C-alpha cells in the first residue's frame, strides 16, 4: 500500500498537442484515490495508468476552463457503464454546479451510483474534505476565472511502540493502544514509566499542494509552508513573462520561487505551453532557483515520502 504518491495523467496546457494530455492527477494516500482536475481524455489516461476505475472516490476540480474539466462527464459516464455502485464526490467551484446538474440530468439519470456535488468557494482557505487520516484544504488562486488549488495533508500519526522497552517493563499487549494514545505505565511496584520511554516518534505528516492555473502570488508560500511536495503551474519561461502576466499564468522561475519560499520538499512543474518544443528550458529555469525541481510527464509517479520520482 502506497503511503502517499502522485500519479501524473496529464500536464499540458489548453492547446491540444500530441505530446501532452490536459491537466489531471491521481493522489494515492493510504489506499484511497483522489483525482485532481479532469481534462479531456483523462479516462484514457486512467486506463493507461493501470489504476482501477473503482478506486477513485472523489474528484477535485480547480476551475472551469476546459483543459481542467472537459473530461469529467465522460469519466462519470464510464463509471456508470462499468456498473459503479459506490458514491462519487465532486468538489468544484460553486459556479460549476448548475452546469454539472444539467449534464447529470441529461446524461447520467439511469446510473445506479450516487453523484454528490460539493460547491467550493474558491476565495476561501477552508477544509472541504476530512477523514480519519487526511484533510483537504482549498488554496485561493488568481486566474481569469474563479480558481483554487488544494492542499492534501496527513493528520498526525500515533507514535510507534518500542517493543524492547514494552517487553522490559512487561506491558501486556492489551495496553498497547492506550500507550500509543499517550498513556504512561504503572509497574507492579508502583513506578510510573513515562510514555516517552515506551514509544518511538511517529513519522512527520506528509503534505501535497496542487497549485493550478494562477498568476504569480508573492504571498502564496504562506499558505503551504513546509509542504512535502508542491505542484505549481509553469506555463511559461522568463522570456514570456509578459504573456504569463497577461493570461494570469506563472513562469517556471516564479513557480520555483514559491517552492523555495515555502521550504517545499520538491517541486513538480507542469501546464507547459505548447510553444516549447524542449521543456528542459522550463526545468533549467526552475532549478536555478529551486534545485529539487522535476518536469512532470504523463505516467510519472512521484513518492511524496521519498521526495522523488518512482
């Protein structure tokens, strides 16, 4: 079971080309699978990834530009044709709800699974999903339409049992859960053994910030400080900085600046303009600011814990 991995399904920008698919990623955390963005053709990329369709429990849409959402209804339809029974949760900008419900009425009325739409306020920094091991928080971004990113963050884990010390103090297994949850141990002679002697520290919680289409935001790093991994769009290079500003996109250098100031563990680049035949120019620009930068590509898998491509 993967602890925390990122599967790249598409990393291109709006203009279709033969090199890249439009934006989509799968986030695999503790055997749960979440999708972020669903551009045209995403379901075919999902097939190629070998991830079973039924594992996707929720889809998070950053904004209503076609290269981030045109594939959603096709995916939803295919889930129905495959006989899905588990509910599918859709988290998307509130502006999308009317269109989604109309499409659902027209194309999905006979499906046997439940579609649950969660309208998202893109201007708020707010927890929109939570389970026993994870939270997902919105990251307000600045694009030409309402847009937000998403911060996936593990909840703090319980400490590990120090078996050697547990055996030494003859702590019965029936007390292990109490010890993991912070209890001390009282020996037969009345000695209090502190919890810190009986446990080993848990791993630090991992986190992943997905910052979709956005102009450069100088304060963005404050919302994602110390993030384990960051995806930040890098549509353009320095030579096209004016173009980036005009269309509310970012350059590779700006993406790397956010990663550096946030003290991120690693940076994944993407949403490349089709004008660049060699994307190493994007990578080199980012690496000049933030060394642990990567060009995301379709079917790449990144291990957030190891902070590298698998």
